[in-house]
C-alpha cells in the first residue's frame, strides 16, 4: 500500500508549458512535411523515410539518449524502441503507429497536403490523422515524461512501421518476428483503428469512445474471363468484357449476408443504449426483439453497413487492347472486407454462388482472416487502462464501448505476441474528418493533438499499475 501511495504522490501531472505546447505542434507540422508515401508493396519514398528517422532524433533528443531505452531500425526504415521498466515482474505492452502515408495529389486540397500548414486552429496534411499524429504523440509524450525524470515500472515497446499502407510486410511483420525470436509476450497492444466518434449516429448528439477489439479481414479476389480474340466487325453475342461486367454487377447488386445477429455490434449498441432517449434506449436494450429492424436500418448508411456485413468493392477492371479487336481477356479485382463472423473460404463460396458463371475464373491475390475478439471484460488490462485514461483525460465522455475496426491495421501482424489488441486513437472524429483519411483535407486540430499527447502521457503512467484499474464508466 505504501508503494501505491508513493506512486500516487510521485505521479507527474500532464500539464505542459506554453513553450512545450508550441514545440509539440511545430514538431507535428515538421513530420507532415516529410512525404513518407507508400505507393505499392515494396515501393516507398525511401529518401523521405530515411529523413523521417533523422527527424525523430532531432525533435526527441531525450528519447534517443536515455540509457534505459534501446532504439533499433528494423527492415531499413521501421523503428522499434524498447523502454526498460524497473519492475521485470510486470508484463510489457506495446504502442503501435505507422510512419508511412497514402499518396496525396495536390488537387482539391485547400492547402498543399505536405505543407503541414496551420489554419483556423487546424494542422492540415496527409498523415495528420493517419497516422503521424500517433507516431509523434507517442514519442512526444515519452520525451516530456523523460524530461521530468520519469522512470517506468512496466516495460513497453514502441513499434513504428514504415509500410502499413501497403501491407506491413517489411515493417510490422519483421518487428513481430524479431520480438517473437526474443521470446517476448505482451500484455496488450494499442494501435490506430478507432476514435472518439462524434456525429456517426444521427440520433446521438453526444460523442462516445469506441475501442476496436477486433478488425475485419480482407480478400482480394481477381476474376478473369478469357475469350477468343477476333475482328470486332463480326462479334460474338458476348465478349469477355460483357461476361465479366455482368458478373461483377451481380456481386455489387447482391450484398453479402447481414451478420448483425452474430456480431459484436449488438454489444456495442447495448452498451450505448443509456446514451439514447426513449424509444431508442428501449430498442437497444431489447435487441433480442428489435434486432431485425435495427439491422435493416444499419444497412442504409455506408459506414454502418460496413459494420454489419462483409462488404464488396469492385476496385480494379482491366480489359481491351484495341477498338477493333475482340478482347482476349478481361480481369476485375474485388476487395471484400470480411465480417468477423465469417471466413475467407465462406466469402469465396458466397461470391461464386452469386456469380454462377463457369466462364469466370477466380484467383485469390491476398486473403486475411478477420481478427479474433480481444477481451474487454473487467479483467482485461489493456481495455481497462484505455478506459481509465479516457475517463481522466476526457471527463466529458460518458461512455466507452467495444467495436469492430472496418479497415485493417498493422496490429494484425502481432497476434503471435498477445491476445489483447486494442485499436484506439484518443482524438474526436466526425464523419467529415473520416472523409479526410485517405481523402482530401485531412487535418487535426492543434488542441486535439495536444490532448492526444496528454492521453499518452497519462496512459504510460497508468500502465505502471500491477492491477487492472477499477472501471467507473458504464456499469452494466
Ligand atoms: C455504431 C458505431 C458507429 C461507429 C462508426 C465507425 C466509423 C469508422 C471510423 C473510423 C475508422 C477509421 C479506421 C482508420 C484506420 C485506417 C487503416 C487503413 O487504412 N488500413 C489499410 C491497410 C491496408 C490493407 C490492405 C492493403 C493495404 C493497406 C486498409 O484497411 O485498407
Ligand atoms: Zn493508418
Ligand atoms: Zn491508412
């Protein structure tokens, strides 16, 4: 008990000076200005990635000169930090983020995407939400803690991948293998993949925090139709293009089954019920009765639809060689995002059953099963630490709920090291902000970024506990 009291007394308050606040936002702007773009698997801006490594040394000097922090470059441009805690009996955890960004053509942006310009309290640029905000906030929080002479009790790792946007094969996958070879097992991981949701449910005015405890899988299915080439003046009834177009159209017109009944979403909505007024609260509290209506309503919007089913997106279509030649081959690639209650094999079978055309051949280009659901009960240390930290840093947030990440994250490469994978960025996100991720005018407010640093500053200290924190939010 004396130890607990001592720790409480020696806790470092998350207050930053004016000068520190200015420095942290300027450091983020500098990070945005380095165009660490991933174009295709194995095709990166290596000059920018190397520059980013040097930049981290420059803006976080204390992190790099601290004796109990080991820094390693993995896969040429990814970074692994091992922060040695003072108590080896506590199982380590890991914070994840990625350095690379998707391309951003200048066109349509209000400010150039790699300018890091500040306008009306927002920092604009590619990576401000996905995911240089996390890279910089993690290291910034650690730098500020170290300056205040902080020594962690619990060891932790920081893994910064350089190719998340094109698979993570050279970064996260290599770091994962390295840690496995060292016999590391983690208590939990925190990665990107969810936010404090603001305005995503029309009848819910108050924001809520969603911590994603699972993530959808994916399947890139290439469909191919071959036909005999010839002169276009005497065409066959159907060409390879026509056959394939009809096949992909059938896929688009026939959504995969609604999995609302067998998913985590029911728990998400049940836990959210208290936030709604009558009659929605009654409906969400009695989903055993109302789930057919709710699941239908969720299909209406693209984002909530993505939560209830495996989605089908025809993303590539290539065919034809000349205006007057019957095309010998037509190819289309369909990107399915697999609901956690389904498997890759089930989705392939469903797709074939929808197309029902023997002339179509199928090639699996890439397939990833959905990730298992990480524990989110009262004993789940990672989940409860996130919840506790939200409670102290964002006291205005009434509720923290478990959810599903509709995209994929680098965390999928670390399932060998832990069963506790939590995806959460402590940043408010509106549907408009969401459209900036991989879109145009991606931005973060200066205040939101400082709150993210504050969250991590608190979280790292909270993780020094040996017990799971007691949850005060949302008692069932
Ligand atoms: C009732 C609750 C409503 C809540 C609505 C939830 C809305 C979703 C909001 C935010 C989710 C943001 C996720 C951001 C993470 C993006 C990660 C990403 O883009 N990953 C890539 C990885 C990848 C995969 C395959 C090839 C290359 C890259 C991706 O998934 O495409
Ligand atoms: Zn990302
Ligand atoms: Zn991304």
